[in-house]
C-alpha cells in the first residue's frame, strides 16, 4: 500500500515538474497577413488573432487562426471573402500542426532559419507542407517567430470565378509573426 | 484493483503532445450578407456599410421590351441612369447623394441601422430606417407659368426596412414606404397626381451558387390604383463588385419616383435594368 502511495506521489511530482520545466511557448496575439496581388487589384488582409504553440521538448509546432478575424479594409469584401471563398461558417479555422525538421539551437544572439513540416489546413482541405520559418529566443521566456509562405487557392478547393481573375490572386502570400511566451 | 486504475489514469493524464484548443475569437456575431449589396434591384436594403466605406452605385433602366429586336429590347430608347455615392459616417449611419437622369433629380438620403440580425437569433431581424429629400432640376421655362418654385420641385421619401436571412439561400425584406411630393405637377415624369404615396416594398434574394442569387421585388401600392412595381433578376458578386441585372416594370430609380406609378404591364412592358455596386475604403484604419 505504501509503495502505491509513493508511486502516486511520484506521478504527481513528475507532472508538476514537467509543467514547471517544460519548454512550452504560446501566444494568442500573433499576426497573420495575406497579400493578394492580382493584375487589377492588390489588397492585404490582416489579423492579430493568430494562436500559436511551440513545445520545444516534444518538438511540436501548432498554430491556428479564426479566419473571421481577417480584415481587408472593406467590410463588404470581408463578408464576401468569408461567405463565398473561405466559407468560414463551415470552416472557421486555418491550422498548422507539425514539427521542426531540425530543431533550432535557440541561440539568443542569432535567429535560426529553419523548416517546419506538417499538415496545413484551410477551407477543410489538409495538405502536407514544408514551410520556412525564422525563430529566435529573445529572452529566457520569449520566442519570436516569423514565417512567409504561399498558399495556392486551388490547392485548397477555393475557386476563383473567371470574372474575378484579375481582382483576386490565385497565389496568396502569407506572412505570420509574433512573440511566443512561456 | 481500483488503485491500479487510479495509477493508470494518473499515467495517462501526464502531459502528452498537446495541441491548442481551436476556439473562435468572437462567438456569434451579426449575420453577414442578408443581401449582396446596399441596393437590391431598385430598393435600398438593410446591408450596412462600415465607417469610412464609400458605396458607389450606377443604375440603369432602359426602354420597354415590346419594341423587340428592332429597338434592341429597349436599349435603343436610352436609359434612365442614377449615380449614387453613399458614405459610412459610422457603423450605424450612412449618408448618400444620388442623381437620376429622369427629371434631373438630385436626392440626399440617409440610412440608419437600428438593429442587426444575429447568428444566435437573439435578434431575429435587421431593422433599418431610410429618409430622403430630393429636388427635380429640369428646366420648365417653356411652361406658361414659367419654372416652378424650388419648394414645388421637392419631394421626400421614408422607408422602414425589416429583413431576415432565413437560410444561407433565402433572404426577405419588407419595406413599408412613403413618398411625398410637395406639388406633383403634371409635367413631372410621374404618373400619379396625389401628394402622398404609400406602398410596401418586398425584396427577396435566393442564392443559386456561391456568388450569385435570383432576386425579386414587388411594391404593391397602398393608397392608389396605379399598377404595382414588379422586378426580377440576378445578382452576381464578382470580387468587390456586385452586378445586378433585372427586368422591372418602372424606369424610376429613386425612392420617391419609384412609388409614384409609371409601371408597365409585366412581361412585354418590362424594362431591362442593370446596376453596378462597388465599395471603396477611404482613409486608413
């Protein structure tokens, strides 16, 4: 009986210890931006509601964003984007879950240029991707990140009608950035 | 035995590679896009504009269809054209100015959004008010009495708009409306001769694809024997523009003239109509 209690206590302590020493960095206020560069129209959509998590020990990189928070500066365009293109009622989130291809050094002086591999999901379509990213440990409990990549709308079954071709780019340049805190 | 289970539970509740919980930033906001644009055939809608947005609409109605192909179904008869600019003063209130070719009519109007339909149905409908004041600037110096005074050229409009998006496909708006002409002279291009016109505007939208809808409007008159306005068409949303093509019984494009008659027989006296809506952002947010 005594040994059982000891085991329980060990379990508790290790649980607490993992919480205390775990290298888990999170944010709920990361920035996300997309740039649509079409022949007749160029516009940017932004959100500062990017949620992110980097767990260094488990090598887990997990990000998601509520697409309803994207703003392009014209409310009617936002509404059309939500209803007709992203279909946010059905698919409210864009997500990425994956890991570092090679674990960054987290050197406080330099930022690491790395690749993350995993599954990117938007509009209900999942795709295996490899995305370049830059991370830097800016203090003992802060991790800054930035990443730029291109999303091809047709890869995610977001159709552009022919009449809109000159107004909406097929390839959207996405930039995400922010500071993750322990 | 139960202690082993407890140990197992403890073991499995140790932190594992845990993803973030996906949660919405804002739960249950206002319903989006009851209609495609602030205009729907010839009537205004409850569709609000953001602060500092500028809505530009150019609307046309051509001649009647009964001239056939010889008149290119009314296109040869020339068009009544209305330009309008509406500016979002706040999220709730917008102010617009419109000019239609018929009687060279200038109209100043505003829309105020009282409540908006919510996704959680706590508010089941959107309700907006519209008010307008206009002036006919045609030259009537050929009349024996000479040009009417400014006051006699003015007219006013008011509408209460109640709309609901019933499903992703179907939206409906009921707009009890009035138009008041200070002095409805015979020479004005309106059919009725009374001062006050009352009617109910009914607008509906039925979505057929992601970006287009069938549209319908019916404006039964309440205090005159004039023929009622009927319109039907299609809205196409195309990357920032909303194109609206329709058949309608009246050439009138402003809220006052729309209620003052002049409707043809539905069918052969339909007119082709065409609106382009565009919203611009002004200023930096």
